[in-house]
C-alpha cells in the first residue's frame, strides 16, 4: 500500500502542464557559442535571426533565464581577442537593457531574472587566451568571467587537452596533466572565486585538478563516454569523481557526443547524397556538404540525449547534472532541439521520464546555482 501511495503521489506531482512549469522554473544554460559565431560576425542577436541557434527573442521564447556566453577562439586566439568578445557582449547588453543584463554574483542573477530579464554570464573557453599570465586571468575575472575552461582541443603549456592526450602523435612533446603553474592557477581560481571547467581537458589534467581544487568544479558541456565513446565525453570514474568533488556536469547537445554511430551515419549519408571521396573530408566537412534532407537524417532522436542525462544522473546523482547546450558551437543537434527556443522540450521530456518537479528544477538550473555559491560567487 505504501508503495502504491508513493507511486500515486509521484504521478500526481508530475501531473503539471510542462510549458507552464518550464516558465516558472529557473532555466540555466552553461555554454553557448553565439559570441563567436554570430555577434563577432556582425549579427545583431537583439533581433530574431534567420540563421544560427541563438538570439534574444528565441532565448525568451525558450524560457532561458540565465545564459553563459562562451568567449572562445582556436589556438591562435589571445587575451586581446577575448576582450574584444567581451566588448561585443557588453555592446549587446547596452543596446538591450530591458532584455538582458550582466550578472556578477548569484544574488544578482536572482535580481535580474526576477525583473523578467535574461542574466548573462561569461565563460572563457580556452586557457591559451590568458597567455600563461595570472594577471590576464584576473583581468578577465574582473570583467565578469565566471569560469575558465582550462583547455580547448589544443593543449596549453600548463595543461593537456583530451584531444592531445588521446593522440600519441600530438602528445609526445607535451607534459601530460597539470604543470606546477597549472596547479598554482587552480589554487588562484579557488581564491578569487572563479570556477574551473574541465570540459575538453585530458584525463590526467582532470584528476590533477581534482587533487588541487578545494571548490566544486564544472564540466560544462560533455556527455557519457559509455554511451558515446568520444574523447570529449566522461568515463564512469570521472563522472563519479565529479560527484565526490561536489561539482556538476552539463549535458551537451552535439550529435557527435550523443550518438555513438554519428560519424558512421554522416559518412553513409555523404556517400548516398554526395558520392565518393568521403575520406578526403572530416565529419564536419562531410556534413556541411549534405543537402538539408541528409543533415536531418543523421540527427539522433531526443531520447538518445535523454539517455545520456539519465546515465549521468545514475552515476553522479541528481545534484550533479545540468545543461550545457553548446548551441552555436555545434552543427548538428538531436531532433526536437533546433535552437534555444526549444528548451521547453527538455522540461517536458524530463517530466515524462518520471523526474520529480524538484529534480527537474535542479537539472534545469538549481544545481548550477549551488556551485556558483559554493565557489563564492
């Protein structure tokens, strides 16, 4: 009887209109690349665009309350370019003060969102942009950067990336893991209240950081390696280590991190729609050459993304999973997640999978808020 009553209570709790519930809860996306792909290309995302994944009208339509804007570059980028991107974000905010505002503390996030505006945060994606200088890190932090993704796909002198660590030809000349400067940097970030993001880093760097940090870390946009064995995804022991650290993992929407057969599917579609010589092109290049029908055919179902989310919850616990879409940083997403207007789809899917309202609130935003506070932000 007790089990029956509990099941009935759970069913009653989830008997809620998903769209209405989505509008009531805090929705926090920890990683979006619209700065580099649209804003730095001259697009005004204050207006609805006919390209890309992100603009302010669609963010509002998707009920996104807090958006982290990633400051990104490839290995050629530097401190000056990082500042140019922050300048561009500040210009967007100055042109749309009734819609979006920069948040510097967790308390200001609450104030901004209570006014019906989007709270904008800044994340630096790629430690190469601090040019091995703590004063450059401090400068970006003072401008509002709340996390640093230690590496992108390229390693830095003080930390190894997952891409390099899994490619012996690229790792031979590099120290594996954190250098002493890297350890000093982690201690410094803990002290100033700047979060460490371990997406993109190699396994040795990952564990070196956990040995040093005294604060919960982020893995802003990565999935489960067990379901999609990509170097950018987390192995079970890493997922469990994040739980022990008290950190949080952001589910990534990129089809290649969701579907273990994505590379094969793109290759097969390329051969079907375009022809031979597929070996001359990378997966991204093959996808770009596909017609719209072919691009749609290789998108995984939404359920596959939700399977990753379920897996992370199973291994790490409900308090350690969040959203890290990677919108505008990826060229293929699961069916149903076309752009930032589609975040309500996730709330609906979570409720349909039996997550309680409390659990959904945690995944959609509260877990990230907790880690902000525990980092002194």
